[in-house]
């Protein structure tokens, strides 16, 4: 059996490493006892050209000018 071998080797470890082993065992138990996360349904693919007509062209002449809201940062 593997349990006596594990216990024998565990007793030889310093307490700090025994704590790490305990944390790893808890991690494994949690990983294998919680139900798997359901994958989200695939999102619909975007249709090319669906934004056509949304933007007004031509752009205003001051389009590239800094915004007043950001004067403090410049």
C-alpha cells in the first residue's frame, strides 16, 4: 500500500515542508471534488460591415486637436 510509504516520508520532512504537503493535498482535493466550470456558449460572430453608416464623414476640421478635458495632463 502507498499510504504507509507516504506517511513514513512525510514524517522525515521538516514541519514547514509538511505544511506545504498539506496545502498541496488540499489543492488536489478541491481541484478534483468541485464540478468543472461550464464553458460559455460561443459568442456570435461579428458581421463585416455591420457598422457601415454609423460614423459621420467628413470628420470636423478640429478632429486632431487636443481635447479641453485633457489640458491638465499635457
